[in-house]
C-alpha cells in the first residue's frame, strides 16, 4: 500500500514546530499578569529591642512590608518585649521567618542538630504568632537541601549582600557592589 499525502522535509517540520512554539509562547505571555520588578527587604538576627521598633516605625511610615528572620535565642532572651515585637511584625503584615535558634551554620552541625535548631525556633515563633513558619533564612547562606522536604520549609536566600554586618559606614552599605545598581534598575522600571 502506498501512503498518499505530502511529504514534508525536516526543515519544514522544524519551522512548523518553531512557529507553533512561538504562538504558544506569545499566547502565554499575552495572558500573564505583568508586574513591576520588586525588591524584597529582609532583616535577619532579630528581634532587637534597640532596632526592631525603629525598623517597624519606618516601614509603617512608608507603607512597606518586609520579612523578619528571627533567631530563637534572641526571642527567648528578649522576654516579653521580643514577643510583643514579633506580634507587631505579624499583625502589621510582615512575614516572620526562621533564622535558626543559635544562628548556627547548619551544614556544619549534625543533621539532627540542624533540624532541632529549625524546629525549636519554629515552635517559639508559632507560639507567639499562632501561624506556622514556612520560610527559613539559613545563617551564612549554608543550606541542606534535604531539610526542605523533611521539615516542609522553604529556604530564602539573597542576591545581594551589602555586608552591612561588617561596617557601620552607611555609604559602604548603600554603595556596596550590586546594591546601587539594583536600586537604580528598580527606579528606572518604576518610571516606565
């Protein structure tokens, strides 16, 4: 039996597939919600009785939300004031996340210790906010991938580290490599 029809070359088939893919991509792109670029503001190692109230006031004044990654030991050592600050963070719509209990590099401790560091902090935060903790900022950016599944937690890293912990010089922080360029890119996108 002979097959009746038109034979297409490999090139023609490839062009048709490319054309179909392009149409699909255009369709998806045209139906996507377009959002302006965003910067996520995060604060680690809190709560701090000296700095957290100032941060919360400044964020509220500017109608800005942030994420606070807290260490369990700072919460416990801060007493009622720390607990009130965490309640305020949560009630004002900020995200409250985990930064381990003792600010340990979790890749340098046994797996059980790493889990304990995260679980203890989650327990303290949940006891204050009444909400489960879903986000984790690992100290030093060192993460154990398997912990995501074992503890149902999402690690939150960073793309720019201004090394603000290494200096008190504001210019060094603001003009750190990557910070100024990112802020400039963001402000230019806002003008479009």
